[in-house]
C-alpha cells in the first residue's frame, strides 16, 4: 500500500464535486461516496481501487448479489 486509506468517517473526494442528491454510502465500507445512478451499489475510490486490483481495470460496478 502506497496510498494510505483515510478513515471511513471521511467522505470520498468525489462527494465534493457531485450533487448532494447523488451522495450515497459505499457498499463495502459505508463511506460517503458518489452514487452513480439509481439502485446501484456504489464503491468509494478506495474500495473501487482494491476491487480493480482483484478483478482487473474493467470493474466499475459490483453487485451485492451472488
Ligand atoms: Zn468503500
């Protein structure tokens, strides 16, 4: 890990640049993050980065369903 992950009480940076109505909680760590579209399972920058490490750069969305 080269980039330290801030505490989950700290909102994701994307929150600062999006509309308040688009703010949702990260599906993994419950951090406030930018929610893309309705009914999705948003991931914050940090969780998305670790998801991409696991599954590759094409990962943009993670379903909570198996
Ligand atoms: Zn997260």
